[in-house]
C-alpha cells in the first residue's frame, strides 16, 4: 500500500512541473493518467497548428484565434515565416512537458530576402504548462509561423499595396507568382494539412 502511495505521489509530481508547490499555494491541478495527458497535449498542439496553418498569426486580428491555445496574450514578432503543405502531431510516447510537431516545408518568406522555395521536413517543439487545471502552450521553438500556401498568398497580396520601394514590390510579386503557381489545380493537394487522428 505504501509503495502505491509513493508511486501515485511521484506520478502527480511528474505530470506537473511544479506539482507540490502549486497544490500547496492554492493553484488548481488536474490529476490525469499519462494517456489522458498525452491526448490533451496533442489536441492542444493540433489546435494551435491548425490555426497557424490558416494564417492566424499573419493578420492583425488573427491572433485572437490563437488565444485558446497559448499562455501569452500578444502575437510574438517575426520577420519570416515558413510555408508548409502539411503537418503531423504524433502522440507523445512518454511523460513530459514538450510535444513535437512535424512539418513538410515547401518554402519560406523573409522580409529582407523574399520568397525562397525549399522541400524539407521540420520539427517544432511546443513547451506546455498547466495553469488552473488547463494546459497551455507557453513556448515554441523555433517560433516562426508555419502557414499554408493559400494563407501565405493572401498575406503577400494584402501586403503588396503597402510596399514602399520597387524592390519590395518586386520581391512580393515574385512570392505571389511562385505561390500562385503552387495553388494551381495540379498542386491543390499541397494546400491541405494532414494530421493523424
């Protein structure tokens, strides 16, 4: 019986980074099995990834869609973003506060360098905290947005009229042309995310 009580105490401490301190200082903790925790963490990261894929971080009022998933209240600044064709969030295999998302990257946009096509895979780490019994993303590394081809195209079309130099306009137009070619009917399947249920 004593072993069972010690095992349960260790499990509670593992599932919350500050388990004992939080529980004695009045914070609410939700006790979960590892399976429940892993599924909640995955749902949280999937929600964030879907909103990011749709371009929520690119547009002025879009960050409101991210608020249910994150602990911070302002959109972190960025000078570049990745354009992706799909993402996957595997179910965590062991207890912890970090969940990974896997992305298929087709290109990137940088404010100083413009559009750069690529074909690579990328892994992003999401650090998760618990606050008042709710899980939230607290940190993302690396932190640039990862958006769909259509979201990137909409963003560049919106930004084009604000370009102040012919160089900026040229860079944006090249990006628009490249992304438009990728949304043609033969490439349309690239614009839908896939995530294993």
